[in-house]
């Protein structure tokens, strides 16, 4: 009788524990990031507030974003957090709008906001195509 109770207890413990799971963010291909983006920009962070950043658009690679965009710098889901944006740093950003039509979000978490120029001295200059 005791062995049945012990066996039932072990079985219930195994069911209750369940398989261990973790969330991960997989980097999408360049083609997929581009396809899922409403806009793709090269931009420098000019202001940062809690949860958002203002980005001056240096070059629009897709879409027509205007001179500045406001991007979300956080996510409710830790794995989707873009880990962006450092004041003065320059990024390539693959973005789409969320529920708020003014606020843009990364299409691929931190893989969708790639720092290409540091605020600590690396200077990025985007040369317009008409200068060649």
C-alpha cells in the first residue's frame, strides 16, 4: 500500500513540474526583417525617456518616416526587449507601428535595432546617393 502512495506521489510531482521551458528570440533573416518592417532607417538617438527614444533619421532604407521617429525601447516580454537606445548612438532599425500609430517597435527584438555607431566617439556619416 505504501509503495502505491509513493508511486502516486512521484507521478504527481512529475506532472506538476512539467517540462522546463524558456523563451528565446531567434534572429530573422535580413529578407524577413525587411519584409516585416514598415520602415527601415539609419538613425541617431537624440532623446530618451522612460520606454521611448526619439531618433533623428539619417537615411530611410524603406518607407517614408520623416525627419524623426519615436521608438519603443522596452517590451513586456523580456526576450523581445530591443535593448536600445543610447543617447548619441546610431542604429539601423527595422521598425513597424504597434497600436499607437506614433510609436514604432522593433520587428525582431534586439536583432531589429543594431547599433552601428557608438556615442563614445565613432562618427557615422551617411552620404546621399546623389553625391556620387
